[in-house]
DNA sequence: ACAAAAGTGTAGCCATGGCTTCATTTTCGC
DNA sequence: GCGAAAATGAAGCCATGGCTACACTTTTGT
């Protein structure tokens, strides 16, 4: 038969679907955060800079920025830098805070700082609000 | 200028590149683990079952299995089920163990079990060996 | 035993996120 | 102030991972 025996396998569909949909969001978050970083530290976010820091070519960065604009997260005018909208800034702030919490938690449980920084980049996108709250509580209790 | 000021932004390229390349591996791992689960619990892994549990259509599962075969992780004959090679079994075992450690760690730091299970599905793929070792050490110390 | 149902395979489409190439526009250095 | 260098834009290619549609096996039920 091997058809209806879902018993031990649980709601795998939900789990995987959710993990997959998180991926599309991850890119938006990464670019948004990078643009915010550049705006803060360099004063402007130009396509070339974004591309270089993201490790992609400039057309790829242009495409990503187009998507950010489509999603209402960024604005830009030809040959001018890229800027974040209110929504974009909010996302950047949220992502930045989450990233910090994730890194802190990893370090708190004994992960070497360098590995923590590296892994957090991938991990952070899959940390739900619930989990994030738990991380914060754990860190607060430790402190 | 806004061009060479990499100072505060660090090696972002490496981080992002690594996170991106991890994604392609994630799918292989997920399918491999699912096939292993099915083989263990149902006795066979058929395309339709794999598809259903992964939340995709059967042609998508077929493509994924093709890729697994290409990578030497699985074997299959038309209209027969899918089986894992030695390498596939090894990967499944590794993935399964890592998954368990990640869930355990999340729970250990206070994440509700359900959220831990859900988030682990995305997180696990980005946990490096270094971080995994740290998780294990943390759990061992707690126990 | 054989028709219907279920499973599988194959082809081809779409979106995404990379890429290269080339044209155009800015910016810079002299 | 102008020519060269750098940045940007636009077009088009590739692979991946989804999908639908349709053809063909295999299994199943009567």
C-alpha cells in the first residue's frame, strides 16, 4: 500500500513548503540589509557597490533592486543611488536586529564568533518570531 | 567616493556566497532525508509518496530524484521505487542526526517544540560542522 | 481477464537568480 | 572642457525548481 501511512511522517508538507517560501524572502532581506548598511556607512548605495558586496555582477544587483522597488521596499532613479522606503527601512531594522540576536545566541551556546557570523547569514532567515523571542529570553536570562 | 570603504562591511561577499551555495545542497538533503524516512517507515519510496510528502507535484519529485541519481545519491528503475546508494544513506544519516541536534538545541534554549521543529527544517541546512559541534557540546553539558 | 484507476514518465512552460555582452551615461583626471 | 574610465542600463542566455498537460505503464477490483 504505502499510500496513506502518514502517521509517523507528520505534517512534512507544511514544514517543507514553509522552508521553501522563506527562501524568496531571504534575498529581499539580504539586499535590503546591504543597502541599509551602505547607506549608513558610506552614505549612498550604488548598484556597483551593492553588487560587489553581495558577490554578484551588477546586472544581478540591478534585477534585485528592481524587485525591491516592485515590492515597495526601495526607490531609485537612473544613475542615482538606491534608497529604502519606510517599509524598506523597517525591514532592514528588523533584519539587523534579528541577525544580531542570532549571532549572539550562537556565541552564547559556544559557537566560535567567526562561525557564528558565517552561519547566521543563512540561519537568520529561518528564525521565526517565536524562536526569536525565545532566543532573546535566553540571552536576557544569561546576561 | 563610496567605493573602497570596505572597512566596516567586512567580508560580506564570502558570507553571502556561502549562504547561496548552501541552498542548492539543501534540496538534495531534504529529498534524501524524505526518501530515507519513507524507506524506513513505509518500506519503499515511490515518486508519488515523495512528492506528496514534500508538497510538490510528481514531475517535480521526478526531477529531484533525477538530480539525486546524477549526484550518485540514489538509484531507481522505471516504475520501481527509489533507493539510496551508500552515499545517499550516509547523507541521510548525517542530515537526520544534524536535524535532531538542531531541534534539541532550539528546545534547550527555550524554543517551543513545535516552532523548533518547523524552524529547524530551514535552519539545519546552514549549520556548519563547527556550529554543530558547539551545539552538541552545549547539549552534553546541559544534560 | 480486462477495464478503470492509480502511478509514472516526458515535454514544455514560467519565474527566479545567476551570468555575459554591449550600448549609454556619468564622472574624473589632466 | 574633453577624452578616458567607470558606472549603469538593457538584452538575452543558462540552470534550477516549480507547474500543467498528456501519454503510457502497472495495479486493482469485479
